[in-house]
C-alpha cells in the first residue's frame, strides 16, 4: 500500500483551524471553563494536544527499554501476572501458590507468610523454582536466607521481599552487593494512592523515598550500582485511567534521571515497578462492578509499563476471597495477555499526544514536589515528623468529601444504586475493619438500613410523587430515585394528577417532583389534605426553588438537590426513623 497516497485523503489540520472550529461550536461560551479540565493536582487537561505541547521530546526519541525508560523498562510489552497468597502456613501457602501457577499465574506474592528457618523457606518454595516469588512480610533473617537461596535457583527466577528499604540502611548497605535480577531484597512502598495521594504526590513521594535510600547508602560508602538494583517500587493503580498510565511512565523517567545524578549506570537506573489494583475504590454494594474497575486498572498498569501486576479479587473489600473470585482476578490478566494481546505491544500508549503531555506534566510537577521534600530534610525526616501523613490525610479527606457530595461517582453505591440489594449476609465486618475506602460513608448508610430491617422487618417507604410539568417531574424523580436509593430505602415512583391522591397514598416520606414554579400551588393543596386525613407524613421537595422559605413556612420539611450532601441528609432521616440508634 502506498502510504503517501493514503494520507492524501487526510490533509493536515492547523491549530488555527482547530481553534476556529471550537470557537464556532462554543458560540461565545468561555473556552477555559467549558473545555479545560483542572485535575486535583491543578494540572490543566486540554481538549486536544499538539506536538508542540510536548516538552520532553528527547526522552520520547528513546525506544522501549532504553534510558530514560519513559517508554518502558523492557524492549517488549510483556509483564508478570503476580498472584497474592494470603495463607500464613508455609505448606498451605505452597499448595495455594502451586495451584495458582497451574491455573495461569506467572509470579507469586506471599503476603502473610512469616519465615524464620531455612526448612520453612524450602517448604514454601517447593515446585516454584521457575517462578518469581515475593515475600511481603520480611525481616533481616529472611533476606539472608533468600540471598543464599537465590544463588541456587537454576532458572534465574527472581526472589524479592517487601522489606522497607529505609528501615535499616546500615543492614541494607551490607546486603545490596547480592542484589541482581535474581534477588531484589528491598521495596519502596509507593502505594500512596490508597492513602489519598494525588498522582503528583505519589510520584514525588516515591521518588524522594528512593533518593533517600541512595543518599543513605552513598554516605555509608556503598556501591550505588548495586543499590539501584536492590529496589522494587510497589504502586497502587487507581481508576483515573490515563493518569495512571502517565504516572508509571513519568516515575520511570524521573527515577532514571535521579540515578543518573548519583552516577548509576543507565542499564541499572531502570525502575523495577510492581503494581496492584486499588483497594480504596472497591465497593461492597454492586460488587461485581469491582471486576470492571480492576480491569481498567490492570490495563493502565500494563500500558504504563509495570513489570509485575496483581489484580485483587472483587470481593476482597468485604470478606476473604474465595476460589471463584481469585480465578476471576487471575483470568482478568490472562485475558488481557492472551486474548487482547497487550503483552505483544511495547509501549502501546507511546506517541499519543495526550498521554505524552500528561507524562510531561506529571514529571515536571513531581520533580518539584520531590525537591520540596528534599528541602525539608528528605523523605525519612518528613515521614518521621508526620509531614507525609499530614499531606496524605489532607488529600484523602478532600477525596472522601468529593465522594460524599457525589462529585466523584461510584456506580452502584453513590449513583445508580439498587435499593433492593442486600449485602449484610455476605459482609464480614471483622474483615472490613481498619481500612478506609471511598464509599464507606454510603455503605454505612445502607448497612444501617439493612440492620434496621432485620430487627424490625420494616424499611422506610419513600414516595416520589410526580405531578405537573412532564419534563421536570420526570427529571426530578430520577434525581430523587438516585438520591434515596443510596440509603437502601424502599422507593415508589408514581405520577399523580391531584394533591388529594398524593395525600391518600401510604408512605413514610413524600418527595414532590415537579417544576419550581408549581411547588407553591401543590404544597398549598397537599398540606391541608394530609391534615384532614390526620396524617403527619413529612413532605420534601426535589429541587432548590427560590421560594424555599415560603414553602418551609407552608410545611415543607426539606429539599434535596445537586448541592445537597446525601450522606448528611439521609443520615438525618435515618435518625428521625430510629435507624442506627
């Protein structure tokens, strides 16, 4: 095929032409407000990008596997499917690991196994000589055992640990000479996303922690060539798809630059990145949506160039995963590798102007964030003084507030919830305790309603009374349906032609759904009818009309609208009905 002839059908479009077309479509609306999206990091996301928007063109010229590793640490696009094994007994953990490998897993992470003796280590590694194995719970004794064991692995498969790289730099300095592709003794735990960090903070914190490690070992006279090889960076992958891709690409590039500053040879300055799907954004209601969330997160990690990826079972957030949920998690990656064929493409996001521009933006801001940490004495000092925890708490609180106000959407929980769904029977409350997740406030609402129903055999009944203007009554009923479904109340949506029929309908709460200008008349007719029937059913309005004070004076008990905080409003109604008391 003649590519030059093909391109004749797609003439280049200049920036001037694009901007003119946008201006025509906006019809005078503000370009910045309508089309420029500001992220929580303050970065501006544009509606389209050009080559001139890319600042790190030199880094883009490198191929996958070449310094500074923006496009990946390997020439190919493959990765290791790592499965987590939670068993605490060595024999049991080994059986589960062997079964996982037989079913498609390519690497194992023992998350709860504590090993003090060589015999127990041999038990855990039986039949796993050809498999990369990671021990998340590790101390100095295990590292010594693994150092010797790694020399005996004929396959060269990697042994690694989750030992905090900054916990004992004196010990680290004596161990790093054994570091190699076969043995990675230390981890920088960079899963700050689960603790609330924004993308820039994640990269900046991880980079600063890694720099602290190199600097501490340099002070002890250690060979930094070995030090860089002794590290694994573990990231959590959240739901902001393109930013998660750019996050890994930006970090890899910055770590290579940092290694260069310390004199680390280019071939050893590549970041070894493991990734795990996020815990923070998983939900106990509509839990199978977690499978979809994990799939997009796994794809982001793959396209971002992670070396090993763990996909958490969808039910992990509310109980111990079972065989079926573990299989679904494993098959998510197997499908992406063997059916979608993502492992056969090196840097599939490379060259996309939007991803490249996001990589640039994140890298620049994260480098600045790292410099600020350095100015304050480095990562360890800032962590010890509480500065890291304080920054994370601030970000996490803001993120949780966005979820409460539904500015951040969780399908099936704070939007489009199924009010009839029951979760109480499948939830292990002891398993859930102690970990913050984005939807916890909404899940507490739902669980309180379920507990109340279990004790009283009754769920509050909400009547969505559609009346008047056809367009507005339908829109507001849909809004109110989503609003009250978040608490698991029983909801009836009915259309009425008169206030008398509304008054005669049984309900614990009436929600009027109409146009703003009609509420005064409806209220004037409805409230006397309720009084005449001897009913004290509270009535509220879907909307935020200008005459709200007059409606309250006429007996309206409240309003629900876009600016309402559903958690606060629904909690108050639960209290009124004795739910959770």
